[in-house]
C-alpha cells in the first residue's frame, strides 16, 4: 500500500513537473489546434433510440482512467448513427465530460472509432500534428482541470460549453518533446498500474 501510494505521488509530481511550460513551448488556445464539437442535443437523441448491441454511445460514465469503457446497453442502431454522423468519433479524438465532473476525459482508440459522442459529452479533433497521448496528459493536468472548473457554469452541476473548451490556454512543446514526455509518463503509469494490480490481488 505504501509503495502504491508513493508511486502515485511520484506520478502526480512528475506529471506536474513535465507539463510545466519550458523555454520554447508555444502558448496557444485549444481552438488554434483543434475543432470542438458538443454531442447531440436531447431533441436529436431520445431514450427510445437506445438499443442493445448496436453502436455504443460515449457519455461521461464511459470515460474511465483516460480510456473509453463502452456499455452494450447504451447503443444505437446503424440508421440512427447515419442520421447523427457528424457526432461519430474518430481514432485519436479526445472526449470530455460536459457535465458533472469536468476535466474527465478519454482518448478514442482505433477500436472505438465510429462510436457516438453522447449528449453529456463533447469531443476535440486535432487540426495539427500533435501527440494525442501528450494532449490527454495535458488535459488531465491540474492547470487544465482548474481552468475548466473555474470557467464552468452551473451551481448544482457544473456545465461546459464549446467556447470554454476552445479558449482553454495551453503551452505546447515540439512534437519530439511531446513524444519523449509521453514515454516517460507511460513508464511511470505502468508501474503504478502494476502495483495497483498486485495490491488488488
């Protein structure tokens, strides 16, 4: 338990230190490098559109630890997906929770390409060449979470709109620096995951 807690603390400290802007990093707003799209509004998607075993929806509940964990009961038919084709996700998009726990996000892998962005979510699609895993780490950082929580609206439940996400300030290093940061953080994260697995057993 002690080793696990130490590894988690080390990962968080490394995440914070490595994502701290350095010389040569460019300051941008998210809209400079990506398009942001909110999931379909309630009028486009109703409860009676849900089926089992169809094309999965991605709502905040399906974003776990930076990954998408689909639920086979929250799916729609191929016909409905064609109607809502503007909201279908592509590999390396990043989906965000739009309500509730703002800052919750997950990357779309090749296996989840074609899933539908749910009404409680929005997605970011990059227009420039970036390392999407670096961007995921960046979005999960304390600085980005603080920005989202501070700018979200709503007293009982926090809400994000596209404008808040689009104007999120980011500091971005070169592509090679992004890849190097990802490989270091991935190594630390896999150590945490291994310790967590052993601890659970």
